[in-house]
C-alpha cells in the first residue's frame, strides 16, 4: 500500500498546519492489521525458530496435512 493510493484528506488548523487525517476505513483497518502483525513479531522475536520441514511434519502428525 502506497501513501499516494490512500486518497487521504487532511484537517488543518487556522494556520493551515495539518492536525488530523481522514482515510478510507479499508486503509485504516489494513494499517491496524499491519500494526498488530508487527506487535506479534516484536513479542516473538526471541522465540526459537523451527524449520519448514519440522512445521510440515508437525502438521502431518496432527492430521492437518
């Protein structure tokens, strides 16, 4: 998503300084989802990783593949 694609509208104060922004709800929801994803990544940054093969194996054991 590019800023230029958002069709942003601004609210300005009496001096013309931008103080708020209006954006389409879809763009707002996408931004919230991205922020949630980034927070999850930050929370899990110190967790041990496992290989793709191990993930596939675990899913097969659980009958999910």
